[in-house]
C-alpha cells in the first residue's frame, strides 16, 4: 500500500539548517508531484513547497522562498526538504504529501509528519 | 494568501446530513476546479475524500459529496455515522506556485 514516511526532524538552533526526508513505497514515485505542508503548534495547515513529478518545477510559499529547497530522487523514491536559516516561526510538524504529477491539489496521501523545533 | 474560511464546528445526529463550507476568493476557490476535502481522525494522517470539487476517490462512499458556487466550496456528509466524527479541511489551488488550506471544521456526531 501507499506509504510516506518522514524523517529528519528534531531540535535545531535559530539560523542553523536541517534536511527532512520522505521515503515512499507502494506506488511509482516518478509519476507524482509532492508537497511539504506544515502545521505549527495550535495553528492550521500551511503549504510550504511543491515539486513536479520530474523535478522540472518547484514552487514555494513566501515564508519558504530563499531559505528552503524541495528536491527529489526518483531512483531512491525519496523526497527532501532542505531548510536553511531556520527561525523560531518554522517550528512545526512537517508533512510529506503526494499529489498529481503537476500538483492539482489532490493531496491524496499524507505521511505522519516529523516535528521540527527551532529553539536556542 | 489568507486561509480559506470554514466554520469551526458542525454537528448532526446519526443518519442526518451536515454541510461544511469553505470560502475563499476568486483567486483560489472561485478561480479553479481544484478544491479537495480531507478528513482527519485524531492521531491519524488526513484522508482524501473529495477532489476536483466533486469527485470521490475509489473507496470513498457516496455519502460524501462536494460542490462549489462562486468563491465557496461545500462538503456534504449524508447519513452521518459515528466514524464521521472528525476534523475536516479543504484545500484549493491558487494559481502557479500557490495552494491554500481551510481553517478546518470539527464535526461532531451527536
């Protein structure tokens, strides 16, 4: 069955970097686009970034532009989120979410999330 | 981009229907057919129940239906069952490089 498993979260100091991974299985990874979505404590869901099925397009929320990079490895069936210059407001649970090839907002499968805490 | 507006809560008795609204703007909900709805039980990952405004994925019962009028999308759950008690949220495509989530609605089965 479809599985998405995030990893890489943890506690990090402001200004430092962290890379999240999302290992997938149960489907043909290269046929789908993927998002990172986050949820800060007590807040609603916030879209962070999307990457198309072949990696040809990446788009970012304003809060992530210039600091975060979404990428994928279609051989390892894995999605990544490189997060640099982290701020306290980046503290959240980060979810890996599958979509259609070009991101038609289906968000059809979600991982369980990985918690990122930015604190000194 | 502001979050899509949903009522914080909704409720109904078993067998009844409940409708949840998701209000945005002409730049998101009103401008595209790409609105999806998701159900989430505590401690679980969200599950897709409606995509492209009114389409149901395989395995989702026809008790769930979606619609859209102007800048507002709606989800109707008919024949409420105990398992429908959950958190529901909408998501809309908002043009190149943007997606917007709803504020979420807690549905209670009385």
